[in-house]
């Protein structure tokens, strides 16, 4: 993909701000050890979504949700001169800009991991509106999703956010995104549904799962790496295929090996079985939540993960749900 295909000869020239000086580590209050630790964290957290996973998920939504909207990709969403230098999210929306009827695409790129030995300010903002393409590097802009400029774009311009935020900063990202009230389709850890930091969002119907899981990503070396990811959204889901994985039936019909009681007398159910005639709270793994249980007349009743004990032995974490 050559971005010249998208530019208009009359468009305003691309802006570029080049730092004149480079502060020393001492001036920035950093040691070499600090820098190396940051570099390791950046390497460990850089998982790039593949275009086929984006196409698979976004094709499931009504195309009308995009018409006339401003789409904001605010995490590592680089736009370069070709596909190898451009994030898959940017590529998808550039290639489908007209088809989706988008008003504007805004992509912000965080380059902190690549500039640890200078001032770390190399972020840029890419915009496409109609046939016009602009790129700017505001002074002091990091490109991070929580940079003041990024937050301003989120609050004042964005209609739909679509990206893959760094898993290590997902708690901060979800808080900012959900509090913004904007529509979103994002990727995050599959275990969020039983993580105390996220359970309140599911409980209060601020978020639910999208259509698909994502298990394979590309690292900065373009090598495949595995991580348990899932699409999450606050846009209405229709005809969720995974409803079929929910085995909702009377308690007595659930196989004995798939139901038991813990030391606190809470019912635990496994393998997708859900009691249809049980009025008390019971504990499930993340899978029923991911498969749409909360859209089938059940609710989360405790805003923290539930860790059951059986005969004094701790078992894996779950979430407490109850029939509405």
C-alpha cells in the first residue's frame, strides 16, 4: 500500500517537527538499567494484530455503524509507505475507507520503545479525511493513548475506537476508553472476564465480547507469537455463534462430574453447563461469559473474582452469576 494513492495534490504538506537536541539520561532522571528494563517491557508487550483477524471480526458488524464516523486507532497504529510499515488496523481502514463510508481515520503511533536513548518523543498523528492525508508530529507528543493530545482526540473527535492496546496497560486503557463513552471494538486478554479489574464493566453492561478470539500475533520481527486474546465491544452483537456452547438446562440434568459445591456451599458448574432452574448465585469460568451468558438472562452478582475452596484446597478463579 503506497500512501500516495490516498493523497490529494492540493492537500496541506505533511508536517514534521524534528527535535534539535537530545537530553542526556541524567537530564531525564534515568539510568542505563532503567532504559534496558523499559526496552525489555516494550519487547515483551509488542504484539501486532494480523489483518485477517481484523477482517474476520469487523466483517461481522453492520456496515452502517461506520458511515460518516471518525475512527480512532490509538495504540501503536503506525502508517508508513508500505504494508510492512503500517499497522493492520490502519491498513484495514485505509483499504475500506470508501466502502465503509468513513468521515475520518485518525491513527496515533507511539514510538517510545524505539527511542529509549533520546527524549522519547517521536509519536505522530496520521489523519485521512476524504482524499486528504495529513501527518503531524506535535512538539512533545509521545503517541501514547494517555498523552493529553490523544485524550483530546478521543474526547472531542472520535466516534469509534478500534485497536489492540498493550496487554500490560489494559487496565488503564479500559478505564480511559469506557469512561469516554465512545463506541469501541478492541482486543484484550481473554481472561478479563474473571479479573477483578474488569468484572465491574461486564457486570454493569459497559462491555461484552465480540465475535472472535485471537490467538496468534506478530512480534516486531514479524514472527508469530501466541497470546490469549479476545475481541471486546460495546456495539450490539447479533446472532452470536458461541451461544451454541452454552448448555442451559435444569440442574438435575447437568452431569454430576460437571457440578459440585465448594466449602462455602456455592454451586460450581463446568464445561459450559448452566442451570436454568437454580435461583441462587453460582460460579462459572470465563468461558460462559465470553460465550454470551450475560445476554441470556443471567447477571454477575459480585464485582470481584470468586476463588472457590474445596476441602480447603484453592481452585481456579471464577465469577459469581445468578439468573435474573
